[in-house]
């Protein structure tokens, strides 16, 4: 037997990917599943982006690239930040990786280790705490509530800071809650951090192009003069450009940190995919109406999802302001029996729902928020209508 390492044994599998795999298995067995588990746009990547990749592949761009990405892709990222957020950055501030998850891993691996603390407001995206733990650092989870709009307050942040605090992780728009912090709220958090520690901010802005109504996303690094010197901005193409499979994520950070991440990446993966980098340039530099169209469809799906969920008994749903998730409280149903099975928490709720009604949600426990479940509405209206009709019927079948 080959021995499995402590590291491998201590990491939990990604709950979102595991939920997606469960649905895939059922579908392969011929079951019609209403799958709302994975946060991934159902749209195909826009054609002009695919065409750029094809051209690159046929044109011989099939070799290793520089470790942190080609000069062309970094220039495109710098242009995009200048136009979209007014953030000035130079190529030495940019590193492209194989998805934003990889960027976060590299950023943490280059900044924290055993004995360090990383503050993570909950609910948080499933992978944050494991990505921190994998470095040996300690995730410090700070709970926010539905009542406070799932927003970390400066007082909570101040109370969580210790001499060991090295990084604060922020994620606005947030997966799983859809919370979007205002500029003023982020300023207050950033000021609290800066006045009480020398910690860095890791700001995951991957849903920045997916805000609803008149809400504007905020690039944390632009909040205060000099803040970009202690901010690691993370983003990627997966969500805005429907490019999950291309694995394009990036970090914008001070040059010495980018250099450290580059060294780690050189030993991990050599470089990001050459063809995907060409596709990313087309995404960032090309026409942006595809982003606008997808955002409008997500907004319409959000309206439909909220209308249907809010009409259900024992469901408390805060209206999401961004991203493509509904994160709702179903704890009123805990303790009931569904189809002979007692539901006692978010995990047993999701298991019974999938088994009995073939509706796939992700348990809130995976996001550090027991009592809640997450539904991704990055899927067609018919699926939303069909799946939520089933969920509604199933909820009324519960017996006290
Ligand atoms: N951050 C957040 C908040 C996410 O929801 C995701 C989900 N994919 C990622 C990062 C990572 O995205 P990717 O690795 O596909 O770029
Ligand atoms: N981020 C998405 C989600 O939360 C994709 C899956 C993953 O990488 O976790 O579902």
C-alpha cells in the first residue's frame, strides 16, 4: 500500500465539485436531475473567443509560455483594469494562472504558513478554508448573518485581528450569498485593517462583471492611495466570459509578491495554457456585449428564482445583488421527515432532496453556514421552473 500524506488526508474535497459529480452520476444512470449545484454559466464561450484560440493553436502557439503568462496577455489585463476600474498596473504586477482557484492557492502559498492567521468572513466560497489550511496557516472564520446582509462589520474585523493576522480575504460580489459591499463599506473595512495590522488583503473579485441593477462592483485596490501595495486582486474569465473549462485566472499584486508566486508556479505547472491565454486576450480586448447579454439573462433568472423561492414555506431568502447564487435559510424544515428520512441539517436536507426529488443544491455547511442551502441559477429558465416546482412540492411533503 502506498501511504497517503497528512496533507492529502487533511484536505476536504471541494463540496461544489462533489455535488456536481453526484448529479453527473445520476444523469448517467438515466435520471432527470435538476442540477443547481455548480457555479458555472450554462452559456458556451462566445464565438470570437473560441476563434482566437483556434487561430492561436493553428498558428503554432502551442508551446510553453513565460511562467506568469505572455507579455500580450499581461498587457491585455493591464488595459482592462485601467478601463474597467481605473487601476494602473504594470506587467510585473500580473500573474496568470490555471484558474482563479490556482491564483488564490499561489497567493496564499507565497504569503502565509504555519503560525499565521487568515481572516475569512462566513459564509465563504467552499475552497477558501482548505486553500488556507493547505499552507499550514489557520483560517479564522468570522460569522456574518442574513440580518446584517452577510456583511462583515469593522467591529467584527477589529475583534478578529491578532498579531498573527497576515491576510484578510474578501469576496464581493460574494459566492455563495450574492452580497455586494458598497464602496463606503469596503473603505471602512480596509481602514480598520490598515489601522490595526500590517496584514494584506486578498480580494477575490471574480464576479465583478456580474452585479444587478445599478450596483457597481468595487476594485478594493483602488479604494485608498497606496492600497495596491498591500492588496492581492484575484479575478478570472470563468464567470464573466463563460470560460470555466479554459482555466484562466490571474492575480494583480506588488511586483515582489508576483515574483514569489511566479517561482512557485514555475515548479507547479510551468505556465498557464498557451491557447487559453490567446482566448483570454480576445475576451478582454474584444466586444463586451456578450458579457452584457449574459448579465441580463442572469438578472432575469435571478428575478424568477427569487419570486419562486420567496413563495415557498419555511424559506428565508435575501435577494442577491451579484454573482448567480440564491443562498437561503431552510432550517425551518429541520427535524421533519421526508419520504421516511429525517432531515436534521443542511447536508441531510440536500441528500434527501436529491435522492427523492432529484433536485441538486449544495449544503450551507460547506460554506460555513449551517441552516442554509445554495442554488446556482446559472442555468436555463425551464430548469429553474421545473426544479423549483419540485422543491416546492417536496417541502410541503415534510412531516413534523
Ligand atoms: N473564487 C470564487 C468566489 C469562485 O466562486 C470561484 C469558482 N469557480 C473561483 C474563485 C475559482 O474560479 P476558477 O478557478 O474557475 O477561475
Ligand atoms: N466556483 C464554482 C462553485 O462554487 C465552481 C466549482 C468550484 O470550483 O468550486 O460552484
